[in-house]
C-alpha cells in the first residue's frame, strides 16, 4: 500500500513539474506547427502562390498538425503540356493570391499554393487526379469535403468567383484588386478617333447625330456572364459589333478602289482599320466573358 502511494505521488510530481509524456508530446506538436507556419509565412512573403512538390505537399498540407487552410491549384503549366486554360486560370489565381497577400487583413489562417504536374506527379497520383486545372481547399481540420473542390466548369476561374468560393469554405473574405488595365483608355481613344473620322467624312450631313433611337441602341450594354443564358439586348449588341466589322471592311475596300483624292482615302483606310480592330476585339471579349476558358483575345481581355 505504501509503495502505491509513493508511485502515485511520483506521477503527481511529474504532472505538476512538466505534464508528463502527454505534455511533452503536445509541446512537440506545437513546435512542429510553429515551424510549418513560419516556413509558409516566409515563402508567402516572397511569392503569394507557394510552389510545392510532393515532399512539401505531404509535409505542409497533408500531415498534421495544421491550424491553417491551404488552397491548392493543381495545374500543368509547362509549354509541352499545351494547357491554355491552365495559364489563364493561373493568371486569375495569382491575382487572388496577391490580393490576399497585400491585404490589410492578411493572416496565417490561409495560404495559396500550387502543384504543377511536372513537379509533383506523385501528388496527382495520390489524389487520383487526372485533369487540370483543379482547385481544392484543404481545411485546417479534417479532410476536404465535396464542397472543397471548386466547380470550375460551372463557376469559371475568374478571381472574383474564386474569392467567393474561398469565403464560403474558409470564412476569409478577400477583396480582389486587379492590376490597372490600360487597354480600355486606349480603345476609347481609338473609338473617338474613328468617330471623329466618320463625322469628318459626313460633315455635310450630321442629322444622324440627332437620332434618339440610334443613341438608345448604342447605350445598351447588357451581356449575360454565362453561356447558358442570353439577354434580348445581347443579340442586338453582337449584331452591332458584327456590323462594325463589316463597315470597317467596306471602308477599307472603298479606300483601295475609290477615285476620291488621296487624303480622303487615307482617312477611310484609318477609319476602316480602326473599326475592324475595335469591334472584332469587342466580339472576342464578349465571347470570352461567356465561355470561360476560351483561349483567344485581341487587345482586350
């Protein structure tokens, strides 16, 4: 009986002194977790999207302990893979990760990573994955659920759509900040130049400027963001864009075959090129906005 009391007293002393084996194991887990978080924070400070191979993925994403979520894009960016969609999705993913990295709300609660097939094919095999790009959220606790795999074909890969999905899965709200795009002002300047040229050519008859129906038609700007639906006005807008391209081709033909003086033919040539470039670029832009993943663009995306 005395021996049992001595043993119990010894265990009590150990627990009071350091917590025993359980406390040692807990401290070890905390040290490992701290090292992982510090490593990820260091990499994220250099590059918002952390590139991972198989070893890094297993150690930092799959293996416990982990108190952070990791959004991983599985992709195939090498040129010989010829994955055009992967490149476009990567551009949007980089925008999302940069928006989070340079946000005032940035914390170690979530990280953005990437696994390229040519750098981590073993990861693709581990997850039985045979398509790219694919986005998966690895939550801080437990395994990924069905909703943690992003529905790329349904929602597209725009940074704003990815941000909504991230907020839904992690409760982290990211305000997407896109880099400045100067294509819009340039195209506006080109449009004004084309309009100015047309007004100059028709300076003897400017009645069309007072046509209210024409201005109302030009003001329509409704484009549905999905290939599964279409606004009524969208048909007229696409028709207008095709008409602009056709008008540009007619002006180019007239500039090449007309007997007018050289000055007017030059103006017609410039106006024709401007119309073709402007409206064809808009047509491709509309098509890309409806069919996410369409690889081609011209002047504007």
